[in-house]
C-alpha cells in the first residue's frame, strides 16, 4: 500500500476539519431552547432575505434539492406565516416567495443565538479580532469559490 500524497493528506484533514467545524458550530448554539426555526426554515430564510423573491425552482437550484422538497418546506413556512407567496408577472408568471416580517423577526432571533455560539467558539480558540477577520476572509473566499464552481450565487447583504 502506498503512502498518501501530501495533497491526499491535506484533503483528508480538510474534510475532517470541515466536519468538525460543522458539528462544533451547531453544538455551540446549545439546545434549541429559544430557537423557533428548524434548520431548513433558517437556511431558506437566510437566502430569501438577501435579494429579490425567488421561485420554487430557483430555490431548488440554489439548494440543489428537488422542487418537491422545497415545496414541502415552503408550504410549512407559509402555514406558519414565515414567508409569503407573490404572484409575479415576471419570471414567466411563476409564483415567488419572500420572507414576512414575522419570518425575518424569528430569523434574527435565532441568528442572535447562532452569533453567541460563534462568539463562544472564537473565544475558546483564543482568537483576537485580527485572527477572526483572517478566518472570515478565508471562509468568504472558500464559499465564493464553491458558489462559482456550482454556479450558485448566494446573495449577501
């Protein structure tokens, strides 16, 4: 058996560290006490808040999911008053969705919990503002590269 190359070792390490980062970030928020959105609603609202209303097809493309999956999630969000459907003459007459004030309010409340968790992780790492900014810059570059590769621009406010 041959030794893995330096690139293979780096990719193995990167995959493991990204998995751990995801786990640590989710765990840093603690129990879902105080949070009102499930993960899919949180992510969908995060995307919808950053730009023009989107169709189910556009959301499915953005999340690389089936339209039926997005439709179920959006239907639940509609029932809970988190999003509203807009009959649009643009986009070929397809209905589009945008967050409601309630959806944005609940997103911001849950986001505050996520930010507090991120602050705990930064503090635990012992990072100062400069080191945190370096990490943020690298994460933005990394995510932009992925978005370009996949042709999935993610709006940022």
